[in-house]
């Protein structure tokens, strides 16, 4: 058999990532809140509206510049598991519910993940 007709010993890793992707494009949204109560209120609304499949809360210490002043505050970081198609609604909800004038809201694309987890994520979100 000629070398050009042989199959590769293994598929490229990019192929494995693409086959594990669900129908929706998974994404992570990060935001912070000044209190656990506010973080949980926003997280609960996202879950109730099926804009998020999971919301994780972490206590963090943030140091940043705000209006020319160096600030240091305790905050709660929300890691929101969602799909890119839901980002506009997630952002809108956070902006409507948040007490900060200019909350951090970052969208992170997900390029792959465990097939079972990605299926659960997809099944947990609104269509």
C-alpha cells in the first residue's frame, strides 16, 4: 500500500475537540459582585431563566484603579457556564441587577471539553 493511501495512526487533536462540541457553542461569563447575596441573586435569576447551566461563586480580593484611585475590595467572582447565543441576555440581566456602575462582564469562548459535560450543559440551557 502506498504511503499516501495509509490512514494516520491517530487523528489530530483538533478533530477530537470538534467532535466533542455540542449543538450550542459553550462559553463562560465572568463577573464580580460586592456581596454573596447579590452574587447569588444574579446567579439564581440566570439559572431560573435557563441562561446558565451552572454558576460558581468564589470569594476573591480585587485590587484595581477606579476614577484615578487605587482600590482594594473583597468581592465574589461568578463563573457562569452558558452558551455564546445567550451572552446578550446574560449581559443584559447582569447590567439590570448589578449594583456597580461598571461591572466586569467578560465572555470567554470554550474550544472543547468532556463530551458528557458539554452535552449536559447544552441540555440544561434554554434553546
